[in-house]
């Protein structure tokens, strides 16, 4: 089986040692940022657990491995929202709870993976808690979360936690360069919280060019070019949530720069922005941007282009006073 991503190797080695000694927890919570590939850890652990011949690495040839590779293992169960953006329901968890109490069909472990765990609604979370409090023999739960604060504290306390921190640039950049077969500017990873998989998609899908175009339009808009402002709003509205988050990084970089804290991975125009607008306006617009992102995320059907243009116009109100 392929090696884990380099930024996950330390976490995997610790978990692998637990597998070797058969001392792993009945419930494990993986707390990881989006886009770091934590699913790969779960895949490796799952295949190793279901392998009938080895303890910490799957052999790839036994009946258990064959069933896992074909996604037909009867003792492996994955619980996800039925539709993207929806909740994991109490009925889904009740089914998982019943499976946890049943005997293994292959006389081994039963494994139930819940991802993302924060998608469980309140009733579902409470239903799972009862099972975690009284774990069934040879049944393992793995929960993956990107927002641990949304989980019940009692669920978190019942699980062994594996915390995956934001990867360091020195671990991410060589991998990205190899994957994309090109030189990658450090700010590309910075725009995605150093999440390697999100950054790779950003590069391979040509979004780097879109970012640079938006940044240039943004600068021209703040210099009074109304046409550039409208074009900027239109470009951002094509994918408003991800592209507005790019501007959030630009604004926060500019504020840090204004305080004399500058890093080489900051967005290209952050130094210009720090000089072009007052710190108070940058802070005000950053707060407004966060509200706009939440508004667009929570309500479908809004005219994002109009709302973004209105937000951009407010950058020039100070200069008109």
C-alpha cells in the first residue's frame, strides 16, 4: 500500500504502533483541517484492521483485504450525510448502533466510520453517545471531524483523539512542486491554510491565474476604477465562498503588515494594501467580509455579485470623506 502523505506520517506511526500491540481505542476521533487528506489515515487503519494475516499493515492478498479493496467488506460501515451539506440523521446512527451490537460476519472486528462527525444532528449525537459509553466487543468506531467545537464534549471525551495540525510549509511545498510539476508560490498554500490537497486542486484547476486576476482587479478598484470593481465582483461571484476567502487572507495579511509583521508567503498585494488604506478600515472591511461569507453560506438565492460589489465600494468611502 502507498505511503501516507508526509505531513501525516508521524500520526500514522503512532497509530500503527497501537495496531501492532492491539492496544487501540474502541473509539478514535481524528481532528483535522479540511484538505490535509486525513481520510488516508482512516483508509490505512481500516485495511490493516480488516486484514486477516497481519497486524499493522494490510497484506493486500487475503480475503479481508480483497473485500476492502472491492468495497464489499460486510464488517466495514461508512456513515456519511445522504446528501452533501445535509445532516447525519438519528436513524443512520441507530442503524450503526445495531451493527455495533451484531456479531462479525467474518469473525473479526466490526468497523464503523463516521465522517464528518460534526454533521450529526443533536439526536444522532446523543444516540451515538450511548453506544460509545458502553462499547461492544471487537467493534471500533472512527470519527473524522474538521470542526471539533461542533461536537458534544461528552463524545470527544469518550474517544482517543488524533489531532492533525495545519501542515508546515516545508512539508507541503516540496510535495506540491512534485505533484504539480511546476514551481508553486508560497502564498498559494497560504490561501488554503497550508492544506496540501486544496492547494493542489487550486493549482491544477488554473485557479492561481484567477486569484492573480482578482487581486489585480481589486487593486484597480481601490484606485477608483469602477469598471475593474464591477469585473472583480463578477469574477468573485463565479465561486463566491472560496474566492471571498482568498480576499480574507489578503486583508488579514495587510493588517499584519501594517503592524510590522510580514512573512514571505503573504499575498502579493498585501504590502500595497497596508499602505493604501487605514488599519481601521481594513479591520472594518474584514469583519464585513466575514459576515458576507456567512450570509452567502447560509442563504441560497442571494445576488452575490451585487453584495460583493457593495462590499467593494465601501473601500473607497473613506477616501471620499
